[in-house]
C-alpha cells in the first residue's frame, strides 16, 4: 500500500525581527516560508515520507522562491497553482520569558484566498494517497478556499482515504459571512481522525465539557456520537510556564480506550511557532509506522523538539524524534 500523504493549505511568508527584538527596535527582518499544513508536509518530508502539497501561490519571484524552497524539502509541488494575487504574509515578534510573542496577519486577499476549486483535479491529486490532512485555518481564509477543500474532502471520502483534521478555529479569520463553527462541523464530518481536544470539540459542537480527563473522555464520546466518521481522537496538551518554558503532553481516545504520554519539558524555548503542526506530522508518521499509543508518544516528542528549532518547520529526522521519545533528552553532543 502507498503511504503518500496529501496536505492542503496556504503557503505563507513569515517576517520576524532577528533574535527576540521587537519591530520598533529592528531595521531588518528574517523571512521563513511556512503555513500550517505546509509545516506538516515539510516535517513529514524531512522524516522521509512521500508528500504532496496542494495550494495556490503568487505568480512572481516570491512565489517562485516559495516553490523552490518547498521542492528542496522533497515535497511534490505538481498541484501548487499560481495566480496574480500576492503571497500571504504574517509578522511575528518572538517573545521571551514574561513577554508574549505577537502576530499580525496579512493574508485575506492573498493568492491562497483566491484559489479556485475548478483548478484542482482531486482524483489526480489523490492518486496513490493514503492520508489527507487539513486544518481549520484553510476554510476560514475565504469562501473559495472552503469550497476547494470541501470538494477535496468529498473526493477523499469516495476514495476511502484516511482524513486527519486539526480543526483549529481562528476568530480573526471568517470574514466572508459563514459561521466558522458550523463550517468546521460540516467539514469534520468528512474526516476520520481528529487532532484536537476539549476546546476544539466545544467550539464545533457548542458544548461546555471540562478540560480534565473525564471531561476529555465525555467530549470525545459526544464528538463520535454526533460525527460517526471520527474513529480516533488525539489531543496535544501544552502548558506555558513562561514564553521561554513549555511543557507538552499527549492524550487520546481510540475505541473507548484512553491513554496518555508522559510530560516533556522544554526550557529554554527557541520558537513556539509550528509546534502543533509538528505534533500533527509526528502523529501521521506514527500512525503509518507504529501502533496508536506509540504514535501518540512520537507526536508528543516531535512537538517538544520543535520548540528548540527556529522557524515554522520541524527539521528533525524520525531518528532525532525517537531519541527524545525514548528519554534521550540530555542534549549531549553527538560525535
């Protein structure tokens, strides 16, 4: 069986002052290409997976640079289209200790926001595909992005593909007149594996479950009752001590069986951006290669190690992540 993974989502450029500077005190910016789903694709490709990304980028030298970067990671860019709109941007000030990081987006009129559903031949996209991954970011950007994703999900269901979703709700999106929670519930109904916890379930179902273990289990059971296509639920717990110190843990409910990982501590944090995407990528890799419990441990280790890597993407190999998962987190030099 092929293990090809398809991801769908925006390619976005991140601009940050170097180090932990604020915009006010800096006259230069570092840039990184990323995007929630592209971060997942990039991490999976780094771990040796066969990955294809579907998107729409700007038809200019910025878009060309983005495609060149994506290709350099080994990702199939066949279904990344171009249009006349600019590539989406976001600006990040990286916080430290008690000072939180800050983000400002410029994406709602970008190239991905203007993607056209009729431009994507989903049957060709999914040739040889085993997993399709999407997040709640994409349908929030524009109605055309929502329609394109919905068509992809319909096709994936017809083809019997496993669909993983991280249905993150972002209130600063959803400017085109649709109710974000209603749309996410609709799209999750085409999915089979849910990457999220009590907050995401409460937002989608309009419930008020608590975030403790019992609340998580009850929330999962309600989600599976209302959306029967979901058969596995994996949750990432992150406890922020300060901007420079984080703890991560994973928990899951599969076939009414609850399990969780140990807590991993990261101090100091280099970059928090993309840590949830690293978790999702680690989980997909784990589901392909391990049993469910080991997959969750692998995902949690991937999330933890991403906190130590600058930029949006987890560049760790599967071997690097396995070492952290197996307790080798002392940071000794490898010679």
